[in-house]
């Protein structure tokens, strides 16, 4: 099943809406090698989700690693599965499907030897090395549940995740390498484990840097896998067995452990990877995301390997050694599909076209983007300069919770417009709703909801189904709320306008304003803080903090608190010390006022709307006056 014409797209979209069970059972049969094929499609519904998570393919059973490895051995055992390029462009590893299968089996049997069992949770805190994918697949082979924590997160963030999911084992590396800089991964894990102990830490040697060591707890990865076997039987698990937990930021409180299960997620990742990009035999596919985010899970590891693709893993950054690195890789590896983030493209476009034109990009056919709205100027640069006007640009809108692509053009099929994610994939039924939650028909702008379940969606929040229901299904009962704003034009094309909740998207990294606020208010001398996003030229959005603090509090202390409690990627871009926050008489901070002031920057924010409910309207004037000095 592929889509090669608009008529086929329409046919599949209609079929998935009319009879989701028949459509998705067909996809699941087509894309997955089941131990026991499912007879059941969807059970449960959005309307009954408060009672129990919904299920897909519940009577089927499978193993995720078999999809990515075993079933390719006869047909493509000698084909490169992972093409890894390290921090230095000359540092290349090619791992065939046969080798990857062997490595995964060795790791799986060795981890089983350490006592890892089906259902156990294991945290990965690693850089972009092949062993990160090997560890994910090895855990999946055992039916264990991985939770990858992005290598920029702090010790406190790791400890919080270890506690929440009850992990007893962490897999990490001595240090990460990015753009010639070392990132002390093991040291950060050690610090996390002073807060929350684990039984074992397995450490991959990447840089050879000295590391702290606790005998009996710490083990080298190479010593561990040396005890493994070249084959290890996969654990056959029910389709709804948990595959992974990925923590993600929301409007309130600490990050949530979004849970994805095996059958529906694998079918959806494989289907969307092949469909959106118009995948062909022989493609060299490069997604330059990090495995610590959902994009790395679905579109570096699970989707591409399930489809038997050669998937590129990239350890470095787009500007190392210079702004031509991506296109140098395209030339050297003859990459056909390239998938990146608008924030990097904006930086590279600013560096000048010479960095692009220096390299042969004739192998490219598809250019994908993900993670944040792509502005038309950047879209056009991607299309005209990088793609020499002959590539399909595929702007993919989706989320950690959707598991895979949701709204995007199908490469070479769907007509595109710079800045629009265009049309929903089969199975995705979007609706725009106004502020009264009434459905908007035809062209209009509102909040984006998805009305019908699809197999790749998150099933629950780890250990907190009530929070899952409250976060996504409380706004309109029976309908999934995305948290995004969106416009639909007269052609039915969708234009994502950004988050409408208290989530900020900085360089494609999703951050909760509540997390910043709790970090900032932890600093002695700070009374209150409110954090909002504001438009930022290269990052898409920046973090703007309004802080009420004693004169003794300095900027460095606030930055340090964010680094410590969230991670190195959590920075305050603009700080404004204010005499008070605009609050209603019942004490609720009126964020829409702060958002408007932050968006205006040093300009007048104009009409701030109804201020009559404010306890002290005078404070708004003072904040407006001070905005020009925010830095
Ligand atoms: O606001 C949307 C934005 O990223 C959010 C999801 O973030 P996360 O769960 O970290 O997943 C990122 C990778 C899928 C969305 O709610 N977003 C993602 N892709 C796009 C986007 N906004 C506009 N256009 C996109 N293509």
C-alpha cells in the first residue's frame, strides 16, 4: 500500500475515516511481521478513554526488534542498516542488518544476564552513537521498556524520570561529543544517582575520558556485551505491551511520561515513514534529529529500520566544522531523503548559500522538516537553494503523543505551499474549534483537535491515566486536544500557528513554562515568576521571564537554577524584573497580557484587552514601561 496520486490519497483518507478497523488492520498486516496476527482493530474510544486506555490490535502479538532486524536478514542482511557519522566527518561506521541483529542480540542477552526482564524500565542517557539504537532495540527484544532522556537534560531531570518510572538500570556513556565539545554524560548520571539510587549503570566508552566509578554498580558496556550471545530469542509480547516512555513537557507541573505500546506504534511508524516520504528501495535516508526526542525514535530507529531502509545517524551539529556539514554529508553518502528542523535551517540560511552550493546535492529527492512552524522564507530557501527546486518539501506536523506524522504533504503527491503542513494523513481527522469549542467549518482559525483514534497515538501517561485524560481529553470530552493553534485555508490546507497552551517551542525543543517558573522561584530572594514565549529570529520562540525578586538576586543565579533543574538547553532569553505580576482578584496570573507585552518587545503592545478583572491594573503599566529594558 503506497500513495502515488492525489486520488489514492483521497481514497485512503476516506477509507481510514469510514472504516478505521479495516484500514489499519490492512496496514498492520502489510507492514508488520506478527507472531500472531491481530483480528481486532480498535477497542475503546475517545469517548470512553477516562474509563480505560483504548487499544489497537489487542489480540495480536509481536516483537518490535523483529520488525527492525530478523525479518530483513534473508533479503537485506548485507545492506547497511545504520550509517553512522561521528562528530568528525571522517569518523564513519557502517553496520549491516546482519551485524545490527548480532549486536542487538548480544546486548539483549547480556542485559538479560544483568537481570533485565520483560516490563522493566531502563533509562538511556546517551549521545548519537549506534549503541543508543542498539540498546533501544535490545531492550525491545527483551520486552523491557526504554525511556531515552535527551543528553542535554540535567541530573535533577534524570533523577525525576528515574523516580517516576522506577528504573533500576541506566545506560550512558563516558562523555558525548558534539561540535568538538565534550558533554559529561556519566558524571551527570552519577550526580542524578546521588538523588535517586539505581542498581546498575552501564557505561559505553566513547571519548576515553576518565569517569567516576562505583564498584558493584558501574559496568563497562564492552564488558557487559562480551558476555552476550550472537543470537537471542525475541520476547513475543501482546500488541499493547509498553515499548517506551518518553517524558515531555506540558502546561503544568513536571514532564509527563508519555507511553507508547508495541503493535500500533510500530505499524504507524513504519506506515508513515514510507508514506510521507514516498520511500523507495535503495534510499539513503538521513534524519538529523536526536534519539532523545520522539523524532529520533520514530524516524531514525523504528520507522526506517522496520522498512529496511539505510538510516543515517549523525552525532554532530549542523555547524561543525562549518555550516556546510549537512550538505557535505549529502554529497558523501548520496543521501536521497533529508529530514531536519527549521531552527537549524534558519541558522544555515543565514550563513550564506556558498556553504550549500559547494556540495553536490543531486541525490536528494525529499526534504522533510519537523518540530516547529517553518516560516515561508526558510521553506523557500530549503526548496530553492538546498533542493535546487527539484525536491519535494515535506513539512510534518506531529507530536510526541501522536507517535508519528499526522498532518503533512505526501512527497511528490500533495501540492505544497511554503509554511503549510497541508493535509492530514489517512486516519487523522482534524477539527478546528473556536473559543467556545464550537467546530469551525471551512476556512478559519482556531485550536486544533483530532477527532478519531489512530494506532500510533500515546495510550496513557505512565502511572497516571487520570493526568492523560485531563491533559488531552478534558477540553472537549471525547476529542483529543493537541495544544496547538491552527488555520485552515480555502483549499483545506492546514497552517500550524504554534502552541496555545503554556508550552514554548525553543529551537524545536518543547519546554514547559511551569518548569522554568519552578526553577526560577527556587532561587532565594525570588518571590514570583511568570514565563512566556516570544518570537525569536532563529530559535522560533525564546523564553521571556517576568520575575519579582529582591535586588540581591542576579541573572546568573536564575540561569544556573534553570540549568540545574531542567538542563543545558534551558536558557532565559529575556529577563524582566517587575514589581508584581498582573493577577485577577482570585490570584490567577493573566498570561495573555504578559504574552502580548513579550511579543511586542520594545514596541507598544497596543490594546491589551479587558483589564477590569485585574486586582491591580497599575502593575500592567509598570511592566509595559519596563519591557524595553528586558534583556
Ligand atoms: O507545537 C507543535 C510543534 O511541536 C509540538 C510537538 O512537540 P514534540 O512533542 O516535542 O514533538 C516534536 C516532533 C514531532 C507540536 O505540538 N510542531 C511539531 N512539528 C511541527 C510543529 N509546529 C508546526 N509545524 C510543524 N511541522
